[in-house]
């Protein structure tokens, strides 16, 4: 048991050879890639007027419609759309 503890202790320490310190490099952490990596840009999920969820990075704005009503929209969405009407 002592030998295992000493081996573990020495494997994590840096090695000194000829007056130079050589540090054991650690392996970089592996992260799974996929659609979850795209959420790190500071966006937010919204409920679109079409009934689908959309992930957008820009601010929510209120734009006038042709009939004079106001429509809330999310801007700069992940699917490439610049403006997505939101369900109120």
C-alpha cells in the first residue's frame, strides 16, 4: 500500500533533471461536440409564432406591422434568420 501511495505521489510531481524542472504535461479535457456547444455564445431560447422553439443571440425588439399592430421579434437566430416573430 505504501509503494502504491509513493508511486502516485511521484507520478504527479514535477521531475528535476540537471538543474532544470520538467513538468509532466496533463492531457486536455475532452468535451463531447454537438449542438450544445453552440449555446456558449450567450443566446436564449424563444417560442416563435410558428410554434417552434428558436435559439437567438440578439435582442428582442418590437417592430410595427403593415396593419399598424406591433410585433415582438427575436433577432439573429441560430438557423440563419435575422428576425423571428415571437408568440406572445
